[in-house]
């Protein structure tokens, strides 16, 4: 553009700014520049009448200097200068005040951009979000750092509601930034520096009563993200460099929704987003919890950042002790202190991620990583065995190869039974059909005759499968009548959704068991937010195929006299291709990586399961 045309363009736009409407709609910086330019023009224009530029500026900036004027011309010019100065300074104050008010409004409404890096972005709100933030806070506290979290909501009412509930004491290790915007426009994510984020979590929105509509809403968000070529390439590059952005999306049980999400984010042999649905890992864990609540408690503990959790560890970390490549799994299992080796993970020939749990007889490849269960990865130490490992089977140990044989009672049908048939034998399933009580009238669940029958029949587990209000009332009723019967109390398992109700039962009903679906899902989502590949691991552990958690009943699968020296016990279990995980007491409490066996009723192991086969 020629210089003359550029000058005309500048003058034309300058004249536009000087109109009241354009000035009011301009940015605060443009308004201030316009005011300062006008002020400079007035100071310079009146300086000949006041005798000097210095005096003109002094009178404009401070009316007290008007006393220095002499003669009628200077006094008139000085008076004009005072009046114009007061007006323009008032404009500056007004502009800055309006800008400050607008800034405060933007902060409250969540419309400010976010310019940070290394943050995790949560999109949408549901009941699990505060529980997920609890886990983020635990992780940050353990690391001794402040984690940056950005919450993006499409509804301003949700922004205001969450701000009123924001508890800085509860999440004192998190820097939480609440933002509002159009979640179906990529410019919203650009404003949140999404390309600098380490994690993205799309939660299934609570506001959608229709699960089909909720899935569609999330799939539209996913499409908005994946349709941006530059961002999709960014995710692909990070995945290829083995430092992926931890992306996940929560959907309902609809299989089509899951397939669409995986297709939208497919990359080679894997996917850029982990897809979380109730019917997968969480549903299977809940189904198995109905057979034995210990499995729920084991996953509940492992999924928490407070205690023993699962970590991927690069074996290069221990290079000072020698190359671990080619070393057998069982040798490595007994060469580490401070954690339990579960298996290996690596990339297959097709470029896809794969895991080998309990790979007895297999060696660590040079490209593999180690999978550990540990309270603190800093406590892991490698010390090569000084003598050859000799694993000898103890014939008194009977691996749990049969499906569970239990008499289970289920009261209500609020939560689906899921794949419970994978974890029970045929006779137990037939008994379950007869012991699944669903009444048309709510009052029938509280009928004294029915309550008495629950106590008289020798059930192994009584699953209270009602909505939160009814489940709370029935649990409290059973507990109040049987508080002194500790054996009966351990049989009661209440499935809940509301964390507040669960907390009330957990606080006041110490011996009954609660299964909180949302809290379990929240912990699962939090884990995947930091280690995306854990979805493969938990998928394998949760289902009745391949490697899974199993329980050895003391006195049935393993004699009590073998529970002495921990290292000897681990070696006996390893001889049967089982990895020791922890213990369970008579009240169904799980102690991961326990070193003593006082009041132990069951041994929790990781092994190839035959359950359901």
C-alpha cells in the first residue's frame, strides 16, 4: 500500500474513533491513546498564549499552577486549560474505572483468556468433577507443587454456581481458573492455550437429562477439537514422540457413541483420546463388587493418589546398576524394593501400545518400561539378585481357578448388574435370580417380614441396589437392628451415587460397606488424566479375561501357617505365577503391599484368572 493511501487510511480510522459511538466501543487502550493525543494537542496549542510549553503542561496537569499566569490573555488561556484538563482527566478516570469494572465482570463471568502452560483443561461439569479435583489435589500435595487446572463451562449459571462452591482449603494445592465460553468454537480453546495443556478431559454434562443428547454434545466438542488440523497434528506429534497429551472423553453406555469417538481420534494402532463409559471398566468393577466388595476396595485404593498407585517407570533410571534388558520378569520381581513389579509395557511392531502383566518366563525388552505398584516412586531401589532364583511350588497353595460360588441377595434394580455372570458359577447365578428382589411399592423394602428374611437366609452378600434416598434409609434400618451382629454387618453392601450420602454412611456406619460409583469413576478419570495408557491396564484388570486380581481364601486356597515371612510367601506365590498385592481382613478392609498378616482372611494377588471360563 503506498504511503499516501496508508496515511488516508489512518486519518479515516482516526476520524471514526473521534465519533462518540466509535469512541465508546473502542478498546480501553484506544480510548486512552485518543485522550492523551487530545491532551497533547491542547497543551501544545495553548502554549503560545501561556508563554511556554512548560507552563501549559503544569496548568493542564495541576490547576494550582494557574496562579503563575499574568495578564488577561494568559489568565483566559489558563482558565480554558484548567477546564479542559479537568474534563480530560475525568475522562481518563472514567475510562480506567469502566475498564476495571469490565475486568472484574470478565473475571467473574470467566471470559478472560488463560495464557499459562502445563495445565489440565476440564470441559463441562458433572457431580464427579469435585471428586476428580480431590485426586488432583492429593497428587499435587504429594509432589509438593501447585497444579494448574482450567475449568471450561458453556453455561454462565454453572460458572457462578461453581464459584460459590469453590473451596480453596479443600483444593489448596490447585490453582483453579474458571472460564465460560462456546465449547463448540475452537477459538474458545485457543483462548485457553489448549496447545500448551498437558491434559484434556471432556466430562459428560450433568445438565443433559437425555443421555443420547449428552453424548451428542460431547461428540460435537470432540469434533470441534479434531477438525482443527493444527491441533490434531499437535496431538499426533506428541503421541508419536511418546509424550502424549493426556486426553479423555466421558460418554454414556451407547456403543455407537464410543465407536464414533474412537474413530474421530484414531491414530495408527491407537487413539488420541481415551474413551470412558460406565459399561467398561467402572461397570465391570461394580459388577464384581456385588460378588465380593473386596474387589471394589482394591480398585478404589489403587485408583487413589493417596497410597499405592500404578506407575510407568523407565528402566534407564536404574542404569547405574546395570542394563535390565533381557532380565526375566521373576528375577526383576525380587530385585526391587519399595514397590511391586506388575509387568512390562512397550510398543509392538505395528506401533501400538501393549502391556504384559505377570509375564513369568519373559524377559524385559530394551524398549520396554516397567509397571509398578508403589506408594512412592522415589522409594524404588534396584538390587540385582546375588544368587540364582529358585521358585518351588507349594502344593498346599491352590490357585483360585473356579468361578465364585456365593449366595448373593440383591435388593432393587437402580444399578445394572452388568457382567456379573462372568464372576459367578452357574448355581450361584441361578440362586441370584431367585434372590433378586424388585418391588413395585417402595414400602415393601421396609416391610418387617422382608427385613427378617434378609437376616434369616444365610446370604454371603446383601446388595442394596436402590436409589440413594431409599438405599440410605434401608442401610440405616438394617444397621440399627443388627449393629451388634458384626458378621451380618460385613455382608451389607450399599451401592450409591451421591458422595454426600456415602460420606454420611461412611462416618456413622463404620462396619457396613459402601460402593460409590461416581467416586470410583472420578478416581479412574483422574488417573487417566495423568497416565493415559492406564486405561488399557485397568481394562484388563477389571474384566474376567487375561490377568486380573484374585483372592486366596486363608484356610481354603492357602494354609494359615504359610503366612509368616513375606519374602518367602511372595516366592511361593510366584512359583504359581501369582504376584502378591496385599491382604484383606475379616471386615473386608484391603491393605495393599501389607508386610504383616495379623487377622488376614484373604490374600490379594495378580494372576491369570480362570474365573468365568
